[in-house]
């Protein structure tokens, strides 16, 4: 093996030299302090007690040992262990040595070696505490989504001829909450966007209001549960757009999931009592535009500096909601403006009925804005798979909860089709 020195410190230096030789032959080098600690434990009890008392003192190694340690750690760094090179804090000083019957008398060079703190290791391996705020985010995300679906359908029933106007007003009234947060002291930092940023955000704003308006139009002509089942097929449209328009190839396993989603939607539509081609096409258009929005949002956030100037997902949705309201109001007026004074305005100012139209409109706007912002915050805190499971649970809650509350048809084929479609969406998101 080699010559064993008399003192405990020299003995520990000998173990270090042996460690460096073993490191050279190993493919992956462990951290040096852990090896030294293990080597020390394998010594005899007398030597170990002596070495333990010397562990807090600077360890003096010969120049040859220092050179071997450096070469060892450089070899480990070549294999991807760059952090180990920091274990040598200083190089050895000049050494005056002479060869006397192969005995070395080097001038030692101090090397500081740190031993990991056992308390820190235990705290690092402890279990994470339950994220209570995240649980509340999920809770209110589901409550707001369910509340919006209910209030939106009741609002449309009160004014069935104004789906475009209702969708525009929901964006406008909901965005008031975002504006309030900007004006309230220390609530939310306002964005610092440039005029050129607004032009870059225009596609996202158009997609936001387009997808929302198409969805509201579908609710006006079909049941909530049916529209939700069709909207579950959004990955089908996202796959085609990614593959053929944005040049982002979709894996073969995801393509195999699409027939499952489509088959479930067809099965749920066959025996739908309130089936409507307008509701079907409106929900499909909403899916198509929503797939565009996802890709355009990713492209927007890749622009240099715009993410910092916007200042967060909450600000981004507030800006796009305001822009969507301003862009869509002229369209709603062109299509439905002739009836605003004779039908819409009297419905807004009257208090007949409970709840009244204006209460339902305001409630649906707040729920819509709230669940979209909560969705953005919640999905940023969890993994993609967890987000897919959360969206799947949301679909189930809305389809069953709103369907039962509003007395919509929930026959066996509709439930089975929705289960198959939602399962296909979950599978698509996880493969």
C-alpha cells in the first residue's frame, strides 16, 4: 500500500493520497469531503479520535499530494463535475525537498477542507409543507369557473339576442378589476408597456375576445354541458395548428389520442336532446381561436423585454381584456346595435326579475375575469401533467354540476361520450 506516517495528521494525509489515486481510476468522483469523512470512520478508534480532533484545523498536505489532488479533481471536472474543483482553495507554495533514501521532506501547503453540516443535510431532505395558498387557488378557480358557466347561461337567457354584446361587456366589466388593482396603493404594479408592445399584443387580444365570443354564441344556442364537451376537443385543433402552421411537430402518440377525443364528442352529440349545429360550430371555432391564442401568447412572451414590461400574467390578461373590449364593441354594435336602445337598455335599467339582467351580467363578468386570472396563476405553480388533471376535473365539474343545476339532459350516451372525450384529452396531455 505505502508508507504509514506516525502522526495522525500525516496518516490522514496518507488516506487522502490513496483517495486521489482511487479517484483517478473511477468514472465518477464523489465529493472529496464525503470521501475523507468516510475514510476517517474506517480507521481504528484511536486514530479516528485523533483525526476528529484535528478536523477543524487546516490540513497540511505535501506538494506531491496537492498536485495529485488537483489532477484528480481536474479529471473529475472533465466528466461534468466542475464544482469539485473549488475544493482546493489555494495552490501549494514553493517546496524545498531533497531525496534521502526515497524519503520526502516537503514544505507543507495548507488546504482548507469543509465537512458537510449534518443538520443542513437533514433539513434539505425533509418533506415539503402543504402549499395552502395553492389549495385556495384551486378552490376558487373551480368555484369561479362553475359560477361563470351558470351566470353566463342565465344572462344569455335574459337577453338571447345579444351574445356579441354580452361577451364584449363581460370583458369590459371584468377588466375594471384589473384597473382597480393598478390604481390601488401597493396592490399591483402597473405595466410599463410601449406603444409598439400594444401592436405586438394585438393578435393575442383578438384571439382572446374571438374565442370568448364564439363560446358565448355557442351557449346561446345549445346547452352548457354540450358546449363544454365540444370545447374539450381543443387539443385536436392545437395539434393541427402546431403541426402545419407553426412547424412544431406533434408526436405520433399524441396523434393516436385525437380519434379518442373526436369519438367521445361524436358519441355525446348523437343523442343530445338540445343538439344545435350552431352550438357545435361555435364551440369548434372557439377551440380553433383558442389554439391560435396559445401559440401567439408563447410567441409574444419570447419578444425581448416585453415580458418584463408587462409585469406578470395578471397584467397581461388585463391588457388583453381591455384591448378585446375596445376592439369587439364596434363589431357588437354593427351586428346588434340597432336593438340596444329598444331591448338591451331597458333590460339593463329595469330591476324586474330576481336576479336581474344587470346583476347576472356583472356577476358573469367578474366570474369570467376571476377564473381566467386564477387559472393563469394556478397553472404556473404546478407541472403540465397536474395542470391537465386540473382542467379535466374542471370539465367534469361544469358538465355535471351545471347540467344538473339547470336541468339539462344528461343521458347515458352523453355521459359516456364526455368521459371518453375527457379521457382522451388527459391522455393527450400526458403522453
